[in-house]
């Protein structure tokens, strides 16, 4: 189905997107016509038309006097999810940097269809509002660009972050938070505080390439741990890795892992924190997508179960407000002091103007309202990308069904080569992120990650082209 259409088609697409992405599963009751009309601010008749279309398309069943239910065969099916990789359980050095830099350098061309790097779509971010906040800060505090900020960060911003932490189940004092130049610096500081050159870090498999680049730059070693596209890292595999090796830190994305989109259930997060706590291993939690669930409440952070101050919780505003402001943060538990010292030694302090503007936005900019829109867009766009892949890609392709974020992990049949597909796609003006950049050993040769930050007719067509190219890859 194409991106443009009548209002009822758009409503139907939004719902089918939520079903495709696994937010609603087989047998779930979807909202009543009246409730959905209210939520989406459309008329009852538009919603009725949309539900009729969804019935015709085989997505839902209507039970008289009862409601509308997701049909079994349409819900995200675990059997069609990408398979769990079984990485070798021994340490390895990491060398992905050159490959990553070559591949990502192509993604910035405005002519390229941007399905590769996870660059937020500016149209989904409140640029004008943020601009007004920047102007307001400059009017009120003209000296702000003429002073260094505190190393720990802007106190008002840290207060706002501590307030928002409650929605992730965390009770933090603002003094437990250090602001950073994006989540990238936060993660890097955590590695610096927990590891020395040669130390061993356990990572999810697959894992965000930026983390592998940090591990490589610090001359650390990595050990990959099997990770499921539905529920995240395998605790059994992690337990075994920890028993056999001296692990200095585990890096994990319990909420909407990049690239898999997996969401660890709360009980599993608790078990993860308990498992690591019992062995005194620090957990570096990357929660950058935690604020972008698809229509559900924000999931808890693993940090919320931390009773030993061993979880270093990192995030940023890059995916929700502004990647350009470069504002992130970390709550470092028992490593907080080391993190602050490293921050001083590396960048001294985070940009004062960006911090103040974001603090102002969080306090008075309608951040929650903005997040609601962003979450709806994420659910819709991810669902649309999944539908397009299903329509166009070779038989045997498996697709993750993320419950949050903007990323879609695709596993092609085993004989396919995503590095070859990447080269073919680049010639056709399409960027993708091939699987090998997500693994220290360059595994996942037949996998790729697609970004769903952008969705329009051009993207829809590009996925058709990718599907055809994948037949020959
Ligand atoms: C999982 C993950 N962690 C960290 C980062 C870095 O975030 P930031 O731009 O805030 O430095 C990214 C950016 O793409 C990411 O996807």
C-alpha cells in the first residue's frame, strides 16, 4: 500500500502497522471505533471505513457485541523472526571501524534514499520550537556562550532528566547524572570507567556498530552473546560467558535494541541485573530508544532494578529532539565519580547553550505531547517498512517485529550477501546498513538493517528495488 491515500486508508495503515510490528498480537482486542476516533481525532465513519478495510485485508475479525480482534495469521509470528545467532563464546579483538566509516560516508548524500544510518528525520523533530527555546535562552542569559558549564552538566537539565527518569521506574537525584555530548560520549565514558586496554566486554549479537567502534578505539576485546529479536540477550548464554571469562562490563540495550528492536520483558531485566549484580559485573545500559515505544507506555529501564549501583544508564535526546544539539547523559552508579573525572579530562563540559535549550524544552516545550506523535509515527513507519519488505523481498526472508524505535532488522535467505547488496543498492541511490558492521567478527553476512525514520512513496519504491536486487545478491 502506498504512503499517500484517503484518510481512512491512512488510519487502516497505522493499525496494520501496529499489528505488523507486533504491538498488537493475535487475539488482542484493538480499540473500539469510538476510542480510536477520539485518539486519532477522526470521525466515527472514517474509523468504521478503516476497520472494514482491515477486515477485508485479513488483519482483524469483528465479533458482534464484543469488538475487533487481531486475526492469528497476521500478527507478528515468532517463526518468521530472524533466527537467534549462536556466536562463538570466545573473546575477539574488534576491527569494524574502516568498514563502518566507508559504508556510513555514503549515507549523507541528500540524493540517496536513507535506509542505512539511523539519522532522525528532521520532519519528525520539533525544530522550530527548539529554535524558539534557544532564542529565549540567549535573550535571558546572553552570557551563556561565554562561560564553561559545570563538568557534571547544567543543573536544570539534570533536574529535568531526573524527573523524567521516574517514567522509566528510576528514582534518581540530579547529582547522580552527568550530561554528555550525546549517548556516544556517555557510553564511551562508561567504557573508560569500567575497562582498561585489553579488558573484555560482553556485547549483544548483533550490536550497534558505534559501540564496536568504541571498543576498537579503546583496544578492548569483545565477546558476543546470543540475542533474540523478540526478548533480547540470552541470560543463559550470558551466564555461561561470565562464568568462563573475566568480563569487565556488559553493554546491553534492553529497550529496543539497535539493530534488532528487541524489548526485554521486565522480569528478564530484573534477572539480568540480579545475575550481573551477583558477580559484581557492571551493566552499561544504552537506553537511547527507550522513549520511543510503539504506542505502549515507556518501558522500564534495567537501571530501575539496580540495588548495587552497578548499572550505568545512558541515553540522549538525539533520537527524540535533536541529534545536532549533541546532548546525552549517564547515571553512572558507583562509577559516577570516575565518569565525571574522565569527562573533565576529555571534553571538560557539555555545550552550555544546547543543554539550557533542551532543559527549557523539557520543562515547557510539550515534550510528552511531541513524544506521543513521534511514537505514533514510529509505529506507522516501521509497520509500513515491514509490509514493504514482506511484499518485495525474496521468499524465506525473515523480519524482526520491533515494539519500539525506528529500525527494522531483516534476515535474507542464507545464500544472500548483504555487503554485495549494499554495493548494488548504493549504485541505485539507496543506502542500507549491511549485517557485518554489527558484529566484531563481521557475522550476519545475510542480514541488513533498514532505517524507518523516513517513510514516503520514494522509500516505498526504494524497498521494491532493494527486494529485486536482493534476489541477485
Ligand atoms: C544504540 C545507539 N546508541 C548510541 C548512539 C549515539 O547516540 P548520540 O547521537 O546521542 O551520540 C546511537 C546513535 O545512532 C545509537 O543508535
